[in-house]
């Protein structure tokens, strides 16, 4: 998965950079919108409502472009040719999906920003119930964010409505908890690299969605294999023949090396 993502990104470097610039522009616009509505001197919940509404609107808007790039990076993952214009053509078809997911994430963030201080205050006042709810919400939120990593690739690869896709996110997470945690760490590495590499122009959001599309697409080979072998025991299901399942993908990718990266003429 790592090797395929690297070479997929290298083969489409300039095209993905253009897409990243559009997403960066939308994020900058959203940042200015949030900055204009945030009031640090709020004294009541009502006064924070404009900021909350702005957060929902901004994440809904930005996610439309992220969903568009997610849709076209799937084509890269599937070895299909892409053009810069494909990103812009994909935008109308993902407006609703992107806005709904962005609003959901925003509402989740708002809930946590209110719940954590509230239950922490309960705990500081001597309530063990506050501590219990604080720990419960923390672990539930942690699992949810790890599961939500799979939402966009699942949405574009397996279709389905919001709730159905959300359910699949948890299924993928609980069946691949270690891999999901690895992808979270990989996400952090990608963000750091993208921030250093020309401020998210190189790799960036497009590269991150490509990595997740590759990760899910290759992981789904396991489930196809399980459907084709329903009579295997649970112990046998744990011995997934990855070399066999990924043989064709490895063959298409070819024996690329770092030498061909630095010296493509050799």
C-alpha cells in the first residue's frame, strides 16, 4: 500500500498539486470566515452560536472539495488515467455527500467541545459520574475518529447512504483495529510531510485521500476472498494469503525502486 501510494502520487504529482491548491484556497477562505465570527469574550452559550454555525458551514463547504478529490484519486488507485479537469467535474456529484459529512464532523467537534469541559467540571466538583462520563466520551470519540478515517473511501468505493456508510466505518475499524491505528499514525506523518513540502501543495489532501483509497481498496480484497471461501474456519480466516491476493496489483505496479525515482532514464 505504501509503495503503491508513493508511486501513484509521483506519477500524478503536478495534477494533484493543482487540486491541492484549490482545497487550500477553500480552507483559507473558511479560516477567514471562522476568524470573523469567533468571539473570545463570550459569556453564554448563545453568544457562541455564530461560531458554531460558521464551523458547520465551513467544514461542509471545504469537505465538498475534499470529497471531489477523493473521488478522482480513486481512479488513480484503480490504475485509470486522470486529468486536472476531472476534479472540477466531480464537484457537482459530491456536494451533498461532502456537505453532510462536513456538517457531521463539525457537530461532533461542537459536542465534544461542550461535553468535555462540562463533565470535567462535574469531576472537579467531586462527582465520580462526571469522571465516568468523561472517560466514556473520550474513548467513544477516539474510536469514532479512527473509524471515520474510512468514511470517504467507503463512500466512493461502496456507495450507500450516510448511516449505512457510517456503520461500515465501524465494521472496518473493529475488524482492522491495528491497521486503522497504523493509518492514523500514517495520517500524522502525511500531514507533517505535506506541511513541510510547499505548504500542502505536494502530497497534501489529494495524497492523503489517495492513500486511504489505496488502503481500503487493497484491504477489501480480503473480504472478497472470505466470500469466495465461506467454509473456512475462523482460524483459517486469519491466515489471509496476501501475496496471492495482491499478485496482480504488484505485477501492474512493477519492480520500481528508488533508483528509478532519482534516475528515471536507467
